[in-house]
C-alpha cells in the first residue's frame, strides 16, 4: 500500500506548515540578538544591545506597567462579564435570549479598526477617552466573548443536577454559586483570565486609538515599527512572548499539581 | 400565581450587568458611529448634523469601490488559501496522529496567539525583503531574488500569519471529533480514500469548516497591518482607507461610512455562512 | 503624577537593570535618562522629536518628562488636536505651512518674539516665515528645515538621472519607486515637474488636472506607500530604489549608517519642509515650554536638532551652524552646512531653487487628499 | 391512622402545553418505602422534583408534615435527594461531599467532620474519605451519595433511579443496603424507578404512573396479582391478557367468550353487563401446561414458539388462536420432564381465581 509514502509526505507537509507558522517567531528571536540595526543576511554579530536598550528605556518600563494594569483589569472585568453571561445561558431560558447572547458574542466579528474608530468617537463624546481605563473598557468588551466561550464550555461539562444538588442539601442559590458553580468553573476561570489577559496584552489597534498619550507595550512596538525601526521590536517581542508563555505554563503547572494532589 | 411575578434578583444579577455594560460600551459606540457618518467636518472640527454628504461622497468615489472589491477579493482569497493549506495538515493531525501528538500540535498552534502579531509581521518583513533571509537562501541554490514584499503575495503571507494557525486548529478539532466508525463504514462499503474525504469527512465537518473559514475571512478583512507593512498599501484595503481617512483632516464621518460598509458586508457574509453551516441536510425535518 | 511608592520601585528596577546589564548598560546611550520625574510635558510632534537624544538633557536639567504623541502629516496633526480636550498638548511641533491653520483654529498661544534669537537667523525668510506671524504677534518659532528632492539608491541611479524628477520614470525602476504616504510633498514635486516653479501650490484647475495626469503616469513605477519606518527600511534593504516625497531627512540617516543612498535637489527645484514649535492653547506649563524652545534655539539645541537620530534637519541660526561645524564637522559636511559648499541649503534657498512647502491655494486640501486615495488605488 | 407525612392534593404540573403530572392525589406515610414506577416521561421524576421543591406545582397543593410546600424553596426543605447522576461534587473529596449539606446548614467544622466520617464508616467506605470522588468506583460513589443525603438526618429520603447506572450484581447488593437502611433508620423513602424488579423487591407500596396519571397504587403483590387495568397489566409484564365479551355472570364467576375460547374469570366489584367488552389477565407463572387436553374450566390450545431462560425459571412463548401470545413461566426442571420441541401443540390451563378482569383505562 502507499500508506507509508503518504505518511512521510503528510509528516513533511505538517512540518512545512509549522515552519511557516513559527518562522516569524524564531527569526524575531534571532534578530533580537543580532547586532545589525536593519537585519539582513548574512547576520551580524551576537549582541544584547537591543535588550539593554529596552531595559534602560523608561518609556518601555512605563508601557510594561501600563500593559500589566490594562491586561489584568481587562481580564478581571471580561471574565466576570463572561461568567455572568455563560451562567445565564446555562441556567436560564428567557425571552430575548438570542439578542442577549448576540450582545456579548458579536464584538469579535467586528474588525478591530472599526471598533477602534467607534470606541474613540464614543468614549471621547462621553469624556472617557485618552485614559488608561479607556483601553480597559474597550478591551473588556472585545475579550468578554472569549471568557464567555471558555466558561460556557466548562459549564457544558457540568452535570446540571450539581447546582440543584447544592440547593437540595440546604444551600441557597448564592451558596450554591459560591460552593459549587465557582469551584467547578475554577479551571475555566483561570484559563479565561490568562487568555483575555493575553489578548488584551497584544491588542494595539483599539489601544492605539483610545489611549491618548498612554502607551502600552504593543503601542510602543507599533511606534517603533512606524518610526525609528530597529530590532528593539524583536527584543520587546521576545520579552513579551516569554512573559506570556511563562504565565500560561505556570497556570498549567498549578493545575496539574492540584490535580495530582486531589488524586493521591 | 404571585410567586411567578416576583422579581428574581438572583437571575437579574447575572443577566443585567452585561446588558448594561455591552449597551454602553458596545452598542453605544457602534450606533454612535452610524450617527457619526452623518456629521459634518468644518475646519477640522466635527459638527453634529444630519447630512448624507459623506455617504454620497464616499459611495460615488471610484477609489472606495476599488478598495472595497479588492479587500473582498484578497480576504476571500487568503481565507481560501488558509483553509486549503490547513486541510492536509489538519487531516493528518486528526486521523493519522496519536492523541498525544495531536494535543501537542494544538498546543503549539496556540503559541502564536501569545506573540505579538506586529512583531511577527515585522519579522516577515525582514524574511521576505529582497535582500532578506528567504531570498538569501534561494540565492544559494541560484534562484531569485524574488520580489515578495509590497505585493499581493506579501499581504496574503501576512493574513496567513494571522489565520493559518486558527484554521489548522479549528479543522483538526472538527475532524478529530468525527465518529471514526463512520469513516470505517464508508471504507468498508468500498468508498475510495479521496472519495471518503469528499463524501464523508467534509459533509460531517461542514459546520466546523464554515466557522473556520468565516473567522479567517473576518480576520483578514479587518486587518490593516499585513496590507500596510507587507503589501506596501499597494491597492489600499478598506482598513487602510479608514486609517487614511481619519489621518487626513479629521474626516471621521467618512471613515465611519467606510466602517459601516465593512460591517454590513461582514454581517451579510457571516449570516450567509452561518445559515449554510447550520442548514440541515436534505430529508431532515 | 507619580507617587513615592512608584518612584521607589522605579529606582529599584533601575538598580536591577543596571546590575543585569552590567557594564554594557552603563555605556548605553540612554542611561541617565531620568527615571522619576515629576512634571510631564505633552508633546505632539513628528516621530523622533520627543526621543531622548533630543529632550534627554533638558529633561534631566529641568526635572521634567516629555510624553510624545507622534503624527505623520499636518492634517493628521490637526485631527489629533481637534479630538483632544484643550490643553492636552503643551508643545506642538508643526510643519510651517500648518501654523496658520493652528492659529486660525485657536489651538496655539502667542509667543514673545524677544525671547528668541531672531537677530541670528541664517536667512531673512526665517525671521518672518509665512504664517508664523499674525501682524506683529509671533505664534510659532522656526526650529529647523530640510529639503525634499529626489532620493535614490546610488547603485541604481546616477546623479545625472536624479537631477530631474523625470528620473522616477526610468524603466529600470519599475516597481521600485516608493512613496512617502502623504500627498503634499509628492504632489508638490509633481507640480514642480510640470514646470509650475514658484507657483507650485497655486494651481489653476487645468494645471491641477495636468499634475494629476503626471502623477498617475508614475503609478506603474510605484512599489508601495510607506510611513516613516517603511520608507526607511524600503530604501535600506533595497526593496525601493528611489523614493518620492522625501529628502535628506530620510537618506541622511541611512547615509550615516553607510547605505548607498542620497538625495539631490533636481533642476526643477526642491521643496523645503519647515518645522516650528508652538505652545498649545491652555497649556499649564507654558513657561517650561518656553525655556525648552529657547534651549532648542540655542547653539547647543540647534546642534542636537541637526544631529537628531530619527531624521536630520538643518540649523536655522548662525550660531547653531557654527557650533555644528566645530563639534561635528562630519555631519556638517554630510549635510552641506558649510558656507561655500555645493548644495548648502541656505545657498539653495538664495538661488531660488527651493520652495517652501505649502497647502494648495486654489483647491482644498481634501481634493488633494482624495486624489491621493484614488492614486493609491489605481 | 396517623396523619400522612406527605399529601398531594390534585397536584398538577404543566410545562407550557405539556402536562407532566395531572390531578395527582397521593398520601405518603411516615416510615414507608414508597416506589414510584413508570416508563420515562410518565411524570415520576417530576413528582419527586416537586417534593424536593425543584419544580413548583402549577395546580393543587403539596403538604409535608402538615405544611403547605408549594412555594418553599429547595434549600428551605429537608428533603435530600439521591440523584440518578449522583451529582457528587467532582472537585471535593468523599468526606467534603458528605459534609456539604452540614456546611450549608452552618454546622461547625469539627462537628461536620465527625458526622461525615461517621456516615462514611457506616457506609463502609471510610478508607476513601480523603479521595477525590472522581476516582471512586460506581458502587463507592453510590454510597457517598447516600451518606451525603443521610448525614442530614432527614425524615424523608428521595431517591431518583439511584441504581440505574450500576451493573446487575451491584444493583442486588445495593437493594439490600437500601432496604436495611430504611428499616434501621425508620424514615420514609420515596424511590423513583422504571425497574419493576427494584420497585417490587424493596417497596412497601408501589405507585404506577402513566402519562402523568396514577395508574395504580398498591402493595407489590396486589399489583402483581391484580393489575387494575390494561396499562398496569402490560407494564408489569409476564401477564397474559385475553379480551372478549361478557356472556353471563353467576356464582362461578364471569363467563367470557374470546376468540381463544370460553373462559371464566373472577367477578370484579364493579358491575358488568352481558355483552360488554372486557379483558382479563392471567399471570404467566399461574398457567399450567400439558401436552394432552387437561381437565380444567379454563383451557386454551397453543403452539410453542420459543423459550427464554432466566436462571432456573423458563418462560415459554406460545401462540394461540388469532396469533395471541401466551406466556408461561415454569421451573426448568418441570420443562425438562415435558421434553418439548418448538412447534409442538400444547394445552394451557389456569384456575378461575387467577383470572382477573381489568378495569377500564
């Protein structure tokens, strides 16, 4: 049979797809240690110049601080909003449930550039633009659907009797929420916090429009790309990538260790 | 009974906040943008008005429609490419790979979402440049240099950076969830491998595939980074037109016109796609 | 406003960074940029003007911090001001031709002429620059200028070919001509190519149609439309072999980096961009901004401006030019800021080969902009 | 007699235009083991959920211990339920699961732990107390679920098909555990099931429901021997049902002419008139079988179709006149003695006292 040949071909093909997906990430890492200001082939010497440069730039630090504030606040708000909607959808049937769900699920289908335009116009009309929390407001709208999806999936895995069982054992609705629904959704809540934080951390279009003079990390990247292009972009990119991957892996590890503990 | 009429505060607690939040920060901005499209700009200042002049001006311009059709074309093209390129890989991961391998592959494919899209785009810029990495490599085997930046090719590569991982993930997950016995049954009934894909795998994964294609289209349709930095704004797409319009002299109302046209298009595409995705096969009531 | 807790943290971070970076960090150019400032000065400017090489020393000396917002293009600048509450920007770096509009819209404060070295200008035009004065009231202080012409890769074009805008149409450059993505400089150049000379901005409808036609005929040559960074990279990596709408302000930086690029003022004439400082209306830090402008107009400031990392511009004061020749003769030579040297920018102005950039006189800026969109789509 | 613990008075539950429970009137007594039985969708689970307060009746009244319960919230009741899915909290250990109800009721930490461990001990699973419930076997989970409900020391325990997920062996074991517990604790069990064997094996009284109505209430033996109507007769199974017209009623019983022959059945309490259509049942284990024509009042001819063995008991499926199916249950030993071949002609017979006329429905 041609099975073996097919397998080799498929393996190669999958490899190529992964090469395409990962080459920009890998090259960014390489360029970040390359001494040339405009990276070309052959590569220049090894250099940590760009890292030194960003680590010594107070604007970058300020941007990191802003980004951390924005993404953690966004994650918190979006996860709360997503949780509320996911729970309402799980628990209740009510009139206008369709529009209700559309209200939270639609934002990702609207291009960021349009959201950016609309947000800035609207927020500046309300006098809410140009602040750090303008970004937080906008990002929470954009990321809440992701939180909703993750938590809804988790609730879908839940035995629907579980909540009723808590009432049946004398827990009020609030107690059931606190002692059953929330603990059950805990993994999804943490995933949602991580994912929404990551999305917010990388979002630049809306942030750039509504932020006024406050810069987040992607805005700094955008400004370097638009302006004095140099491999600081790669250095920041690598830095951000390592940070967010560490967070994700850490979250995973916490879960695995908890799981092991509860199984022992 | 009166008990049914009582307000359920518990239920409202979970329902109301999001309604209020999304009305104020999502529906508000979108509706305001619609209103904005009727405003006027005088001396770089917006004034409230209800005039159709922005609509008239944009919709009668050749450059708007050029951009419109180009954006529609290039986004559909890149969506088609992403879906086609992803398919063999997703098929291999879904049917040939072990569960562990598949899980790892999906995990790896999620990684790009945690890297900055701008940084990846910039990286492509360096890779694809005439004196860049790829052309240098091709040079060693006596090919090139090829012109890859500032072209449709560059734009599509940028779009794929955004959409390909998503397409592979969604396709893999969709196909991995197909009941394997159905495929074995088809093979058992004498269906050839390729015919099995066409007659069994694709129909069974229709919904997942349409959703994946829709996402690829939406992402490409609304992205301004790839066509700007990798496509050199050659034939500016609608997002670039929006940026250009806002940049030049506070012409927000006209940018709003472009944005609304984009949204209408997206809604049309999305509703059609979803209707297709969830359309029941013939013979099922 | 920063609180003390934040400040302490900053210092802690800095210590850590220094320890991590070690000796390399100490020698890095940006060390010493103030970490814990108390006063923010919001600046609206073209890219680079709020960077440490320009404002770092002033920040340190005056315990302030510049918070820059960068724009590209005068209409973009006006839009940004219009959508921000009054008093948002303390200092605005404007293109010369847009000062009038800033003033008309009431976005800027008047200046006191005696605060600035008007008796030391290299050219009399700079003392009474168009639009900078309203009657006897000064509204904007000219900082620097630069000339736009044909920018090209010296391996792909000879100086001869570059001496006319017609060089852009060279067949070998097909797909290799880039545009700086702003309509004003490019359309001005096309107007010059059409022989409109000093009347380049004052076009009758026929002349305007002719300019559009000329521009459109360049379209097949065009390989892309770029912002600052894209223009930069395009020329550097050979993606673009000639660039329309720019000048030494881009090629100068690349030249310093050793790239084979140059800019010349072609025989049809060149365009001058002029950058001037204004104080934002309602700024609460007008005094600080005034001393910053004074600092930038001092010889030291003028030298900093000429050496600006992002893009160079020539000095407008005699003392500035003199100091530049003393402290950085190489840059003075590279940018021809030496009396008697060929292409001395001041000499070029005197020869009448330079036209100050302006906005269209008979058409609206919108018309030009719409044509630009059309052109990009063609 | 003492006041019933639970009374349903004309209770109705509708979901939009679907009536799940219709005009139900039922008493449940203190200390009894009541099984509610029926096929899926008959309203048995809805009845149980109304008892637990998880559904609100749309009509009628439910009283528990004399108190009107219609609008009392689930958590304000003392009606712990053992769920079909068990509904154990997967993120808690066995002990924490058992403690849950006590915690909700504000019982102190030490007290909670002591009582939980007590019950785990009693259910013989104390060794798994600190294990996550997800790692326990089906039977162990079952015991945790029981302990979780019983630790509340309720007057009444509700059980919703608790054994449906267990394999046959375990079901028999757990049946023993449940009946013993109920006797020991002396509390009321309300047990919902679709399984006749579970209901009949454990319950003091059985309620059979069909399409929202109660079809019959009675002790298992009464229901088995004297199904009140055709539905119950069919549902209980292993009943032969014959239909015909009343010819006469006299001291011997009611004489009925069917296509399979003329038979005599016990005269019911309700009056029957001549010519009326009726059906009667004969339980399969009360039918005798012979190869020659027996000397009996009620006899019918049939052919053997197939045999089904369950342990030492055999069910024979036979076909009578008009394709009527007869079921005959007998000891395997007795069957061996007859030495039958499929297709063999047979005679079936039964006593008049074992033929019960069915009520209408």
